[in-house]
């Protein structure tokens, strides 16, 4: 998911990745430990009094997002007159903030905003996004701290916004999905609507084909937390297992993707999505798993992926 997100991010944007895989009971927005950890990161991003740079913007983003168009040069105009901008979503016929993609100024006032969010999360055990929406309605707090908050244009789209954007989509936040596989499916389903062309995928596919051999690939399924294993691919397409349970023997390159073959004529997966993360030097291939038995009454249609260093 991270490789897919970073593959669309402009190279001029400096990236810091935070791993927030915390022990917690599954729950809304990841659970209380995740709410608090994310809010503390937002506090740390903002300076104390006397150290602010009001012209500096920070972007705080989840990674269940596909980026379709550049946005860096638009931020100064979008942030004119604002301290914080959120994605918009609709709930009970009311416009609310979604906190999956946030742009904010690095100022003490914005720090005070996030400190108050953390206080409300800790004291009231309220979901961080709910705390944000409650605070956005607290006009006294916003006026006292001179904070102006607003919404990004609709083309910074999240699934919970409902209607599709009228303008070309800039980002798609795959929220309202309860697992990695479902988020991936949502992004893949909407990709033909939002992508301006297939050039980005074609370029990534060409890179994967050039660099297919002489490296170790890690592979897994999107509905599993742990990797299946690691393997290499020979010049003849033969799969050379390194560790784990690798149940396919050969990789074939076609005009539009990669085919992973099990023994005989059975297929493991057809990979037709390709992403190159230039920020960290990685490449990713993904596609649907092929059922072992199409006559079976029960079918599992999961996603398979493999990634490797460039």
C-alpha cells in the first residue's frame, strides 16, 4: 500500500514514514492507541512559540490513498487565509472533516489545535476524527487561538464524500473499507475513472520487466499480515525460492502484465498493476489470485503482490 501511495507523490516532496502498527483492539479509526499516536505526531510537527515558519506547509496523510495528479504547486493558493485544510466528507447530510489527508501550517496556533485534540481523545476516549469535528464547531476556541480551518476542493476525494468530483481527481482516499484487501479493491475499481491515461502504469510495467531478474522479490496476500516468502526469477522465468511457501514455479511476461504459473497449467496470479516508488527505490506488482478450482462452490478472490528494490 505504501509503495502505491508513494509512486504517485511528487519527487520534490520530502517524505517521512511513520510505522503505527500498534497493539490495540480493532476499532473505529484504528483504535485509541492509534488515535493518540497520530495526534502526537501532528503536535511534534508544529513548533513552539518563536520557532514558527508560517510559510511552511506540512502534509499528514494516511497511505490508503492513490495520487493521480500533482498538487504541490497548488498548496500556497489553497492555503491562502487558512491554517488547516481537511478532506471533506458527508454524514447525515452535513459536511464534516475527514483526517486521512491534512495540509497545515507549522505554527504554535496549529500546535494548540492538536494539543486540544489529544486532550479530548485522552479525557473523553473519543475518536480523533470525531474530536476534530467537535473542535471545528467550537467557535470560541478557534477565535481565541486565531485558527482558520477549511476544506480541500472536492477533487481531493475520499469515498465518504459520496458523489464523484466534477473536476479531475487529484487523490482518492479509500476510506470506509475494513481491510487492506477491500481498500485495494476500492482503489482499483475507481482507477479507470480517475486516471488521466495508462502511461504511468505502462512506465512502471516497463521498469519492472527491465529489473525482473537479479534481485530478491518478497510476496504476500493483501488479506494476510505476514509475507508468504521470498524468491528470485531466472533469465528463463524460472522461480528460485529463497524462503517461505512459494507455490509457483514460473513467471511469464505478456504484453500487459506478469503471469505466475503453478505446476502444470494452473495459474497462481495475473499481475496487472505496477507501481514504482522513486522516494524509497522500490517497485510493486499486484493482481488477483486465480482460484485453484473454478468448479468449487466457495471462491476466494484475494489480491497477490510482490515487491523488490529497484
